[in-house]
């Protein structure tokens, strides 16, 4: 036991030159298999728990879900899939124009804040301003 950690190579010490590495040692986010179990950094923010290629340390905001990671496609599921702090942007769940209505909430043009179920119809402009299905 050259490193003084209480374990020798014959006692399963996988690195007898490092006193923080021995069977049962706490795993550290240091790129080393501290506990000699063959897995590096497990249980730390540096380990990719869900196998999506992104650990928490690299920006995975839910490392228990393989479908959530930075640059993941945003889905209409009420979840921030791409870890950008926004939920469902670009989907029918999101109020993209900020008028208080999403496509699922009845907004017939979620790219124009002047069009929503709450807007009064402007007669003669040829636009369905209030999303009632009729352009007056």
C-alpha cells in the first residue's frame, strides 16, 4: 500500500499511487475511477447518467431523461427539452407572439400578436383578427 489509503493492489486498489483511489472510495468528478468499480465519475455532475451524451456539467438540465439535453429538439410536451430555459418554444403549446394565446389556446396566427381570440375584429381588413374563422 504505497499511497497509504489502506488498500494494496492485491486488495483491489486500482491505483496504488493515488490515495483518493481505492475500493469504496467516494467518486469525485475528476476523470478518475476513484472507487475502482470500472466506471469513471458516476454519481457526479461529470457523469452522463441517462446516456444521452450530455452530463449535467455540460448543461444537461435533466440527466435522468435521455430526451432532454442541450440542442435536443423541442417537443410539444410542456418540458424544456433543449435546456435553454424556455418551454415548448416553436410548438403549438407555446405562445410564440406573446399575446396570451397559443395555437392550442385558439390563436390562429401565433406569429402575430395583433391576432388572437381576445382581439376585436376589424371589419374590412380581410384578416380573421379574432380567430373565429371569419375574415371580415
